[in-house]
């Protein structure tokens, strides 16, 4: 991980402002109470110029997260899509990560967020591989002692800033123990997801991933991979699996906008499969072709910024 290099502009409350002028007050309500929803979106260079991957789907989820939290975002989906396009154009960086975020602003303090106006921003920056360059050899993961939060505590289907305190605890524990990433179990002891990624299992050429009922966030990259599995004519199930089934998998991999499609070579000191993960590689090749505009069948997933 590296520090964020400042770019020219940030989209804030309906207009492009200079990077250094995009400021909020220290009494911003969302800063104190975690009342914020956000997205993580990738833009990639393609033969036709910069293209944002699955932009409408991301902003639909953004608005749905806000709806779950009774947050009234003062922009519709088309306006948010255009804000992302305008920002990529203004900063002139084709390979970039975009972060739309809505939060309760400076107003009244106290738990009730409805007395503070909602502010919306879109930021982009240059962000390489989130889990490093381990795509060839895979990464090392550990099952966290921190449980994925239950839907009776916080809604996991909303991409809310407050949820990521749970993720941060799992991530810090994994890294401090010498691992690259964590795997969280839910309250029933079944596998849920990574701190910022969905997880897939391969066993005897059957691919599975935990269902929404396991307490996951429905990932956009997860949804893309499910389509790839259909196109590869592979058997696929949305089903729960156990911690022990992680250890005995032929392959495991993470998916996410930040992480891409990343193989897991080891869980808690146990090597996964033979280390060759052929199905993961097939899916990653499809993903890389799709995001870089080299797969005509997925052209509809790209929003070009020129």
C-alpha cells in the first residue's frame, strides 16, 4: 500500500473543486458516527479510451445502501454516473479507482443523522493491486477471530462506513499475524467473506460462494464472476461452507473491485490444492479481458469517459 497521490479535482456536492479545497468540518456528523455509504469502482484503459467497469451497477448499489440507512441522497443515478465520468475526464488518469461517498455533514451532533444535511463526493486516485502482486503465487489468509457482523446488528447488504470497523479489526489481526488477508465467519460459524472481498471455493470442478443470507455484501465483481462461470459452463452453487471446507478446497479465491480475482494459496498454514488453481486463472483471464475492453461479450459493462 502506498500513499494517495493528489490529483487535480474532486467532485463535491455537485461541482468539481480543486483537490486541496475539498474539505469538511471536524464536527461532520458522519465522521463521529460512521453514517456514510460508499462505493469502490475501477476505471481502466482500453483500446477505446478510459472505461469505468459496471458503473451503473455500482451507483445502483450506492443508492440502495443509502435507502437501507434512510439517507436521502440529493442526486439520481444518472447524475452520479455523470459525476464519475466528469471526474475521470478532469483528472486525466485512465487507470484509476473511484470512491463515491455520501455522509451526514456538519449540522447537529447526536445519534440522529436526519438533522444533518447529506453531502456527496466522488474522489479518484491511482491505486494498484489491493492485495499486492501475488496473483501468480496466490496469497496467505487466516480465519479471523472477529465475526462478520450479523444483520440484526448492522445491515451487511449496505456498503456503510460503520461496517468497515469490523473489517479493519479482521485485517489488522491478519496482518499482525503475518498473513495477507482475513476470512470472516458469520454468527452460525459458516464462511462469510473477506474484510473487503467475496470468497469462492472450488472443489472437484464445482464452484461455490456464500449466499447473501450468510451476511455478505453482494459484490459487483462477485456478480461478474458468476456470469463468467456460466459462460465457462462450470457448475456453480450459492451455498454455505464451513471453515474445514476451506482447508480441503481444490482452489479458493477472493473477488472485489479493489482486489480483482485473487487466488488464495494457504489458509492458516494449510496449503490449498496443488497451488496451480486452473479455474481461478480462467476466471481471472476473463475478468482482465472484460475490464480492459478486450471481450466484446462484456462490452455493455463498460462506460467510456471520452
